[in-house]
């Protein structure tokens, strides 16, 4: 369970840094206002750190927006933006897997604990 927590934290931090750096320095589009897309990931970090199940659940749903953006931009842009978009898509999938694994492990542990307490 701790491995999935650390994986989710690492992926969320990396994805937030990538989103901000991409829009502000690496391959900016416009005036950098798209960097605001990193905010939901930053808001999720305290919940991931405190292992709040609710955060893992909503983040596993929200991360699909990052995957969709990454795939659309990877296939429609060229140069460094396409590479960054593929990296965003890869990090989004990794974050989803980590969040889903964490939720699954936590729920299974809760069921085992309830079964032990019910048998005692």
C-alpha cells in the first residue's frame, strides 16, 4: 500500500511540474495561462500525502483529462510539444494505475479487517 502511495505522489508531482514547465518555459502557448491546469494536481498533494481515500478516488477520475489532453496534443502538434504531450499521457496513465492500485488495496484491507473483527 505504501508503494502505491509513493508512486501516486511522485506521478502527481512530476505531472504538475511538467504541466507548469511546459506552458511557462518549455513550449509555451500564448501567455502561459494554460499552466493553470497544474493546480488540481497541486490541490491533490496534501490528500495523497495523508492517504485520504477520497483524494485517490477523485484524482483517478480527473487524471483522464490530462491523458486526453496529452493524446490530443501529441497527435496534433509537432516538435517538443509532441514529446511533452506523450510524456504527459504516460504520467497520467501511471498516476491512474497508482491511484487505482491504492484504492483497491485499501478497500481489500478494510474488508479483511472487517472479516477478522466479525469472526472474533
